[in-house]
C-alpha cells in the first residue's frame, strides 16, 4: 500500500512584511480528512499561515503544495482556489443578494451551474447548516451566527477539498458562538478536511485531530489535543495555556 499524498504540504515557508518575519520555516502537512487547529498568541502568524495556502498572502520562501499543485501566481491558481474554501471572521456576504443566492453565486459563476442547479445545491447546504428557512432573506436580516452559517454554506457550495477557518466566531456575540461551532463540529465529524484558527479552547480540544502551536512565526509544538492540553512539551505552549485557561 502506498502512503496517501497529503492534501496540504508546507515546506520551509517564510513570509515577511518588510523587515518583519511573520512566518519562519513553517513545515506542516495536513492529510485528507484531518482537522488541524492552529493555536498561539495574537500576532504569532496563524492567520498569515492559512492565508498563504490559497495565496491571499504571497509567501516569500519555501513551498506550499495543495493536492500536488504548488500554490503560486499563474494559471493554476484558480484551480487551487477552487479546492480551498475559506470562512472569514467577518462574514463578507453580498448585502444585495438573498441568502440563497449568496450560496448559489459561486457555483453559478465559477463552476458554470445553471441558476436552478446552483439554487438547488444552495438549499441543500442551507439545510445542512440548519438555516433552510432563511433562504429568501437578505444577510442584514439575519443574526451574526446565522450569517456565519451562510458563510460556511457558501464555502461548501464550491465543493472544496479543504476548508480554512480564520477565527470564524470572533466577531460573534457570545450566545451565537455555540451554534456556529456546532456546525463546524458536524462537518469535522463528516470527514471534511479543515485547518482552523480559533480562540475557543474547549472546541479546539474536541474537534482537532492535531493541535499546532505557533509563536513568533514558528511552529513550536504539534501534538494531539489530549497531549497538548494536559502535558504540553513546549514551555511557551505551557505559558499560553496557563494564560488562556486560567484567566
Ligand atoms: P495571528 O493570526 O497569529 O494573530 P497574523 O498572521 O495575523 O497573526 O500576524 C502575524 C504578524 O504579522 C503580526 O505581528 C501582524 O502585525 C503582522 N502582519 C499581518 N499582516 C500584515 C500586513 N499586511 N502588513 C504588515 N504586517 C502584518
């Protein structure tokens, strides 16, 4: 039996903003079906790391390979972007389209589905994230939690092989965090490959196959959640957990 090719491979990835090194020598692989959570203090490079995977940020050195294709500017970038869905902190929905069409739009424009097909797929996905009854409303008429669930349905509509989440619940009122985390948990249980940045420690522990701890642009520790949350090996990881779990 041959080993399966990883879906994401990062090798020696570096990223600078001017003189500042936001990422330094990042090596990380994510296998099909795996859920990987990035943790670390603010400014440690988590968001930059995931944005390099679909080239929302251009990395300066090393390689990012998604499903065997090197992520770089050029004609293959579109095919990489179609494999990688992203859910943002700010939901970025189109205010002048209904919820249904926000979800249908990508497949219609990019995958060339008819509107009928696109809307039919969108209805199925809105049901999957638990807001089928909101289909004909406009984003502004929805709560933050509901809007983020639309954001997730919209990412899924492109049938990506990987979903990236950049702090998907940080813009939400506390009472809406749970409903969005529940949707993500269901997707994770259903075998969707995910790389997530979150500050929700309980959720990270439940959902992750592996925790990646970053500090100052470097991966300091990669561990299973059980090991990471009970017996982190890295001193900075220990201090970070002390700070976030005992505040
Ligand atoms: P995290 O997601 O861990 O909070 P980020 O990846 O957002 O960290 O940022 C890492 C570092 O890079 C931070 O110090 C941040 O200030 C800096 N940074 C991020 N984006 C830019 C940018 N566009 N220009 C300059 N510096 C940036």
